[in-house]
C-alpha cells in the first residue's frame, strides 16, 4: 500500500502517469479502465472492470440481495431436500416449500 502522497505531472494532453508503486498497489495494468470522480477539490481514481452485458443481471442490486438471502438460508439450514421432482411439486402445492 502506498501511504505517502506521490506527485505526478499533468501533460499537455491532460494525461498523468500513475507511478509503478501505485499501479502495483492498486493492481492496475496497461489497458485497464479507471473511473475519475471529482469530489470538491479532490480527484478520486478507482479501477473498474467491464461486465459482459449478458452477465449484468447478476451484478444488479436485486440479484445480489437475493444471492445474499439464499446464502444466509443455506448457512442457517433453512432449506429442504427432496428425493424427486414430484415430492418438490407436492410440497410447493401444499405450501410446505
């Protein structure tokens, strides 16, 4: 982790060079995307990863909330096992599953 401030110069085209120690600490490699956010007089840079459009649903807030709930149910034993699909359907129809 880089704790001490590091100076870098803004070039004519508005580019900056992230020092090697900063890139290593943040696991940033050539070609990576960086989000740039201005907060008052501070500029915050944060590495970003692209998510394939077909997988975007998985990262939605609703899906992540459901994943967390399912994991908690499994961990606490709030699950049922069925020997076959007919037993599952019977339990669902009876309101037991």
